[in-house]
């Protein structure tokens, strides 16, 4: 009897596993075919001298060269290391490290999270410290400035989208027809295509008939050529992207705000807490997970920026708005150097994964 019972349990467990695999199999197949295989193929291509046009006519035209493509984009001649080779990026990493230590001393971050953060930031400082000497040069002179442009873009857009969408969500988190109408209006920009968004903002930034130019003229100023001036071109793309991206982030914050117990708000009101105190002591702590989600999604999304720079400025002026995805696109389809482009795409994947991991570490609750 006992043996029969055990056999029935084994059969029931095997049947449950079989049913689970039947339901999981479609997703696993789609995941392998459309995600894992293309990524693996990209890594394989990055290890070859792969001219797109030559391989299209002759599949044997590719040549395995190992890590030579990575050496070409990452390295140069007469290389040396300096603590302030890229002072902006390195000081930013050191500032984040100091912030992590401060949070740890306050008890807001666990020891393991602190160690992981410091190791990751230390690797970034070390990585950004390499540069060619006086008689040396980068093998690919455009790659690192393009990476810097992309990092600057993300560093400006992600806080902008997060702060603006959080403030809008807090202001519109109420049951009224006006608030519902405004929520719809602010979300409408999200459904527009990148082509429409760039066309709107090209008109807005026009030095001749643009809205900003007309306002400046009314006050006696001289209009700025936003899209052709190296000092303002990146700012123009950042402004357009923030306007375009606040919709989904606002909705996520609204969902997080509605999960905050109403009793906490009422208790704060009885304690005579004002709107500012409620925001910093009730809303922000309870939106920690939502904020993490918004920041991570925005980082992943905006590291892949392409359309705004391609349509508004064509990467100019003087490559000041050239971003990594556009550079990868040009390398692959204009220059036909698919091996180098694949190596850059792998680097883009690694850097997005690294920043995403850093955000999770900084916002993870202490396991203890």
C-alpha cells in the first residue's frame, strides 16, 4: 500500500511537471528563437572580420579574428592610466560611491549591497581611466566620444523623466474630471511615433518660426539655433525626449501612489503635516520600488536612443549628438563593417546590464 502511494505521488509530480512544460514551451521557444539565438549570433559575428556586402554574396568571405574587433574599439597605442582621464565620469562614479557609503552609515543599505556597489563603481573608475599617451591614439577615435555622448544623454534624461513624471503623478493623483483630463493629455505624447515627436520639436526649436524663437524675440533677445549649435543640440534632444517619455513613467507612479494606504495620509493630516512633509516622509519612501522600476526601465530605454538624434540633428553638429546605436547603425549598414558593429552592440548590452544591476543594488532592501 505504501509503495502504491509513493508511485501515485511520483506520477502526480511527473504529470504536473509535464503540464508545466507544455505551458512553458511556447514561451521558451520564442525566447530562444528571437532573443537568445540573435544575441549569440551577434557575439559570434563580433569575433569575425565580417563585411556585410561581401558575406551577402559569398558566405565564406568572413574571417575569424577572435577579440581583434574589441581591441580595435576599446584600445589604442601608447595606453596609460590616470585617475582623471575622464574627470566627469570618474568623479560621478566616486560621488555615487560616497553616496553609497553615506547610505550604509545611515543603515539604509546592507553591507553586501555596499560591497557590490563599490566593486562595480571601482571597475568603472578603472575602466574610464585608460587613455592614449602623448604619442598614442585610439584605434577608433569616434567610439569613446560617442559613448560619452550617450552617457551624458542618459544622465540628463533619466532624472528629468523621473522627477517630472513623479511630480505630475503626485499632483494628478485625485478623483476629479480635471485631473483625469490632464492625465490623458500628459499621456498622449507617449503614443506618438518618434517621427512625429521630432517633427514637432524641430518646429519648436526653429530659429526662424519656432515658438521659442518668437518668445525670445518678444523679449528683445536673439533666437538660438538649437539644432545646429554645438552648445545646445544635445539639450534640444534631451528636452524633446523628456516630453515624449513622461507618459508611461507617470502612469507607473500613479499606480504606486494608489497602493499607498489612505490611512497614512489621514494620520499625517491629523498630525498637521503639510504637503511637502507628506511628499518626503510618506510618498517617497513608499514609492521606492516604483522609482527603482522607472529608473531601470528609463536607463535601458534611453541607452538605445536612435530616432531623436538621427532625425533632429543627424548626429551633428561635429558629432556632438552622435549616440551609440546610431554609430552602430552607420558602422553596420553604411560602412558594411558588421563585425565591429556587433562588438559595439555587445558592449552596449553589457553597459545597460551593468547600470541596471547598479540601480537594483542601490535600491535593494537589506536582506537582514
